[in-house]
């Protein structure tokens, strides 16, 4: 018998890279987390408060890792999505309310992302009507979701998000006050004003967003469905060590990349816009100015590539998470690898989210402000979503022997309490 030849070339190098084999839903989720809403929110935080709110991203990292890991485990353990599992352990009325909140938040976020993409295109080209560009991006995104499996083009779109590493380059090129950066990383803002409290909720909401919970859980379900040698862990417990290890690495790498980019955006805008007296970002042009030290006259173009690339990557995640949630709750066929006629209800929800989201573009609200306030809304809605997620994760009925333990479960509940405390504080400070 002739021995099989080892793989050669690029295939061989990839074969010898075990880390790459463990990257999947988590890394895509992390990339989608730095969507236009995230870019706008982190930019606003850095411009308005300088380095004083950097601690929020240090705090959110372990919290988002835990909550996303729990979301992924629910899908991998049960072989069903988050909405389906919620319906099995909670009153159906509560689940429907949560799904309505998710759809509203996601639709507003989709609309804000599309409006920002249209404005970014107009900013670079210097001509045309932003509404026209927005419509083009909406049709492009919807067409890609309807007729091309997401996995086939998501990797390409992830490459476009590399433009965000320009913010990382700025951190190393500008003369920074590293003492101030260090204080910002470990200290609370000394004067918790209404603006600071609202921005903290926005940062939490754009970093730990409800749509990411449903998305990563659903993607784990699809991973099982597409591989004959994989099964829900409740049915095949012996697959657990490898599956849990992959989810852990995938989630940590994805969330780490997401938070490092977010941190770089805040530092870059603090060191450029804030230092030059620009403390309120009202337009895409102002946000793009943060990239001028490294990109010069191409700052607008680099900013636009980041906005458009992350938008095209995030909109399917936003609309898709709504589609998965509704389809799972009603038992419809779901999955972005299906053709529209194979999952009509699922794609109907996605289409509705994109079409209704276009209304944001005609609301008269500036795209940058729309992105910021969609993050605030996510920060509020995330609280009941996270509580429901933790109920599922601790359910012996759904998770069996794989229900979350004290450490991961404790971090999950801590994440929920932190998000709730931020939302309550914002409301209290606003009313005071």
C-alpha cells in the first residue's frame, strides 16, 4: 500500500497551524462587532472624554468573552439556536417580547450602518446623494445574503476590516502621554456626567451586543449541521473536549481582536480629535479626521473603506440574527447557506430588517448620531437578553451535564449585572 503524501505548499502550512483550525464563528463575530456603530461610538468616546473611558474596554473584554462563549456553547451543546432554547425554559410571551426588542434594535442598527456607509461613500467621492449610495449598499447586502452563502464572502469582507488597523498604527506613531493612557485604562472617569454615563452604556452596548449572542449560537448550530462527524454534545459527549477547546480559543481570539481595535480607535481619536478641541463628532468627516496623521489626504478614503467593509460584514450578522431568532422560535428552516426559496420565513425577516432599516436614512438623524444612539439602545436591551441567556445556560433540562459551571456562569451573571448597573446609572444621572 502506498503511503499518503503529506500536503504541500500553502495547504501544508495551514495544516500545520492548529490555531487556524480553531478559528471560525468567533473570529467573524469579533470582526462584525467593530461595525460602523462601534467605530462611531468608540470615536465619540475618545473625542469627547480623551483617555478617561479606556477602562470600559478593559472591563468589557472578560465579560464579552464569557457571554459569547456561553452563547456558542448553547448552540454546540444543544444543536439548536438561542431563541429555540429560550422558548423551552421560559414563558413564550417573554420570549416573544425579547424577540421583538431584538428585531427593533437590530433594524435600527442596520439602518444606522447603511446610512453611515452611504455618507462615507459620498464623503470620498464628493458627489452624489447619500440616500442613493445607501440604497445601493442595502441592495448589495441583501443580494449577497439572498444568493451567496455568507461563508463564501465573509472572509473577503473580513480583509476589508484590516483598514481599521490604521488606528493601531496611529497609536505607535503619535507622541502619546502614556501616563494618561495608563490612568485611563485603570481609572473611572472622575466626574460621571450625563454624557459620560450615556457614552459608557453606548460602549458597553456596541461591544456586548444582543445580536452577537444569537449569531454565534446559530453559527455553532450550522457548524454541526454541515459536518457529518459532529453532533450536539448532549447526544455525543465524547466530542466535548475538542469542541469546547475550539470554542474557547475561537472566542478569545475573536473578542481580543475586536477589543484591541476598539481600544486603538479610542486612543487615536483621543490623541488627535480631543487634543485639538474636537469633542463632539457630528459628521463622518469629523470622524475621519482621526486618520489624517497616518493617511493624510487619503484619510477619508481609509475611513470609508473601514465603514463600508465592516458594514457589509455586520449587516448580515444583524439581520441574520433576527432571522435566526424568529425562525427558531417558530420552527422554520434557517441558515444563510440556504437559498431564499428554501427558507422563505427566515429570509423574509432578513429582508424586512434591511428594508425597514432604510427608513433610518430618511429620518433626518445624522448617521454618526444614529450609530451612537443605536449603541445606547443595544446597551439597554442587552440586559434582559443576557439574563435570558444565562437562564438557558444554567438549565439542566437544555444543557444536561454541560450547563455552565461556577466560573463561566459567574462571569456571565457578572456581565449581566454590569450592563444593568450601567443602564440604571445612565437613567439615574439623566434624571438627577
